[in-house]
C-alpha cells in the first residue's frame, strides 16, 4: 500500500522544514510514502527548502487553500491520502493511527485535533483546552465532523468519488469535504491524535472569533458557501 502526505504551503520558510522532518520521522510500518508540498505562489524559500528535504513540490501560482488541497489530491498516487499544514508538526504515530483506523470496514475519513505551541489569550486557551471538547460534541452529539485540514486522512478513491475538495471555498474547505465524505463511508474522530501548529492566528485577537462565528453561521445555518477569506498571518 502507498500513502500520500500532502502539505499546502504559502510563504512558510520558517516552519516548512520542521513539518517535513516530522512527517519523515513518523512511523509508517514499511508503507511506501510520497510527500507532496503544494506551493501556492510563495515568494520566500518555501519551495527551495521543501525540495532540499526530498519533498515533491507542485508550484501553483493560484493562491487559495481549497484550490491547493484539491490539486494535491488530484496529483496524489497513494491509496490513502493524509493532509497536514506547513506550520505543523505531527507525532510519531500520526500515520499509523490514521491508516489503522481507515483499514476498518466502511471507514472513509479519519481526523484528529490540533494544539498550538504559542499564541496569546484567549486563542491559546481556546484551541488547546476548549476546542477538543467542542469537536467531540459536534461529532458525537450533532453528528457533524469539524475536521481541521492539518490532521485528517482518507481513501483517495472515495474522495475522488465525491469530487474532492471544493476549490472555490476560501475557508471551511476541509470541514465541507469531511461532511461530504460521509456519503461514501464512516467518518471517525480520533480525539487523542494531536498535531501541533503555530498559534499565529492569535494575532487577530477577538476579530478571529467574530469572523469564525459569522463563517460558521453562514455555512451551517444559511448554507451559504460565499465565505470571506481569512487574512494571512506569518
């Protein structure tokens, strides 16, 4: 069996090296792996660093996370595809936990949680201590997967069967994708499988919460997919 690990990236020279190294150091129990970095028009050394560490780089001048995820999926050759972000490090058991769960009958997608290693109040506290409980509630009570893109995996053929990611979405593309993957199998939440990301989003302050709340209301209540893009923080 072959797996594909895909990392969308835009101007991540400070983080991309650690991300790639953590993926390469993860246990994969003999599985063949390809590592793809989707470089969305970076103007720094992101692509150079990724190539030097052995990643396959797809240069896509078109910026947009939904577009990057879809291009990564379309170029992947693995039976199983795993996604993480370019400011994120994964634990040693990251690949195996996802793969073992996906091998169970009827499972189409698996996802875990993420913590941030830095950041200011209240973002740091929310992400590390409150958000996992919210994700559990949404998954097990509301039957709604809130699957963050830096920590999910799925069967490639099943993803292609639903058309993959919606590349027109500027945000929520990962959650939208996970919701649609329920059409082709069971979506499993691995609450204790945690990856570690940058807390740069805390630079937005309270603006993040108002923007995120509006986005969730637009998407879930009004079923509106014309969502506003979040600002870049690097």
